[in-house]
């Protein structure tokens, strides 16, 4: 419908003009009518220009997902856009006019929607780097982070997506691009573009293809790299185009990058130093410290439920909690230790209320409202004071490409998941008490 706006307006305007004139006249009595002026021929570019920019961006995006458009999704009218429309029409067996009729536009949207769904396309805000990006979540279900880097990958490593954050006093895009050319050695560059604040490189890396885009602001750079086997090229080419356009390295309302030092809560589950906490908040730590007890090792994690198991050695005075399995329905009390900045530098144990509801798409139960920073890993107690699970703050995921930063999210890892995780790692919980205040400890993650 939008693709024919210009032509429709021209027809309506001509009809109104004709109806306003008496038959046989040009508006002046007794004069012979002049021949009607022929309207200017509308080109496909004219029709595209009559659309709103948002409509053109949606058109470009859909054509990219169907594999017909290869360019920046910016809403600009170009020969490339018109050629992509004609290519889609040809594949659909239609006339190659360069202007989509309503039925063709609907068919394009349907095919593109299916392509996005097949790869699990969504937009995420990465807490480690502060970047907002589009992600083919089904293709790269495995996520890990180390320091200022975040990586998503397929189970076999055929597809890898890496976010990197770099800070230096004398960074330039030329230096960044030169560094990326050599990482690793043997890269062959097929395309490069370097501007004062952004650079793009693409080419081959062994049997894989790669695409790198970085942006510089002040003394900080944020870089996206997509690496994929050439055998997956048919699937990945539209994904890379979409990722390039959705890449927002310095979002106005995005989350700040993950802190160098981050605080969480841990729950003591045995007297010999086994402590449960959140997986995300202890991911990528150079060192982990349990306040008052010393360094800890992260010995296991459960990515499905967001849990991490820590072990401290030679600790004394630990008071485990009884994993007695409280009910998860209704209200819960979350017992944790808030971030020092939220309590004037202190380390006091505190308690907040939260309601629990069924998670979306059968996921973990959701907690509302989300507790403050520092509470990831807090003990969740039911109305009778029994342990019902672990409260976990989750990295923020959003479904759109723009807009305000989403609110913090929190979920509950239920006691059944906690018990199964400990059993799988041969940890036998000691008989404990229901004194959650004594069982929780502060966990400190140092990333540099």
C-alpha cells in the first residue's frame, strides 16, 4: 500500500482538478478548452521517495533478510534498493516494476519474518561492553565473557560473534583497523573502509569469512566481529547485514559497561566451603573473593539456570542454609548484600520483598520488582522462611532496535534446580539452619 502512495496521490489530484472544471471549458466561459497536461511519469525511485523513512528502512530490512538487498539499512533511496525490489519480484514470478503492490509487500514481509524467526533474531544489550546489537540467538546459543570481551558461538564453533571494548589514550581508527588486520595472522582483507570515528573490515580467515566493525568515541573503542564458516554463507550473509545496521556501540539509553569490580551475594551450602551464586555476575572474573574468607575458585556452572558454584579453602565459621525446598508461589523474601554504593560503602545483609510469576515461554520464574545491584545470588525464602531458590539478576535483553533502556530483570532459580546442580557436582549440603542472614556472604568479582 505504501509503495503506491505517490501514484495514488497523483491520480486523486488529477480527478479533483477535472471535477472542478465545467464540461467543455478550461474555467473561463466561452473559450475552447486547452488539452490536459500530462502528468509526469512516476519512477520507482519517486514512489520510494514518497514513503516515510521508517517504511523504507523496513523495506530494506525485509529485502536484506530475503537475500535481495546488500547495503546499509538507512532508509535512503538508491539504485541498489530498486534493483533489490525487482530481484524479489523476479523470484516471485511477478513483473519487475521496482514498485511493490500490496500483495507483494505482504509476501516480502512474510518471508523476511520467517527468516528472522529461523535464526532467533533479537536485540540484546551487553552488560560487559555497553553495546546494543542484533543477535541470531538460535545460531549462537553459547555465551561467555572474559574481561571486556563477550563471545557468542554455535556449539561447533562454526559461527562466532565477538564484542570487544578497548580503552587507550591515543586510539585512532587507523590503529584499530591495522591491529584487526593482523588478528590473527593470515587474514586476507577483501574490503576496508576507515573514517575518523568508524572502520569496517571484511575478508577471509582461513576457511572462514569475517566481518569487523568498530567505532571510536574519545579514548574508547567498541568492536563487533562476526566469524563464520564459508559453508554457512547462505544463512549468514543476511544476518551480517542486519547485525551491521543494528550495531549500536554507544547507545544513548543503553546499560553502562560492566564494572571492573562487581559485587554479588553468595549462599553457603556446606561447611567445607561450597557457595552458590549467580553465573552471569561471576562470568569472566580474573579473581573472585568471598568477603571475610579469601579467594574462591569457580568450579562449576549451570548455564541453563544461571548458577555458579564457588569453593573456598581453609575457611572457618561458615554457616550453611538448609535446602528444605520452600514453595515458590506468592511472595518471597530475598536476603542478600547490596552493592556498597547502595549502602554508603557498607556490607550489611538486608531483605527485600518480591513476587514470583511464571516465566515467559516456560523459562525461569520471574521476580518483581528486581532487587538492587549486589543481590544476584541472594537467598529466596517463602512465607514460612524456607529456602525456595536463588534470586538472579539477568543481563538485559530487548526485542526492538531502539528505544529506552529496558528495566532490570530478575528470575528465580528454584530449589529443585539448585539441588540437582549440587548433586551433579557431588556436593552434599550439610544440615543447616533457616538463618539466611548468617548463610549469605558477599562475593566480589575482579575483572582486571
